[in-house]
C-alpha cells in the first residue's frame, strides 16, 4: 500500500459507513467492520507488509478483533499493528 492509498477518513452516516481514501470513496457498507474489510480487500495486496489499525471513536475491541481475524484469513502475509487513537 503506497502512502497515496492510506485511508483518510471513516464517516458514519446513519447506519452506513464510508471509507474514503485519497482517490475517493472505496467502500460503502452498513457497518464499520464491513467497510473496513472491504477497503482492505481493495487496497492490501501481496506486496504489502504492515497494516496499521487505529482504534478511534465508535470502534470496539470486538470490531478490531473481527478485522484482524479477517486479515489473518485473507491476507496472512501481512503484519497487523493496532493502536488506540
């Protein structure tokens, strides 16, 4: 993932979450976990080594666990870092 692909913003509108990268909206899903994993699916490929997740307002330990489990299953070659934000 190049610096240009880093997610800029996650916006919750009603019940939907949009994940926005510099290129524009990359994922639009009903939950934070679904939007994040959809975004990771499009941005993270075999050349990536580290994914950093920042737990911010509106996230939960359970959400983070679901995302890291998804990465372990779908992108096992990637090291995942989690930080409180």
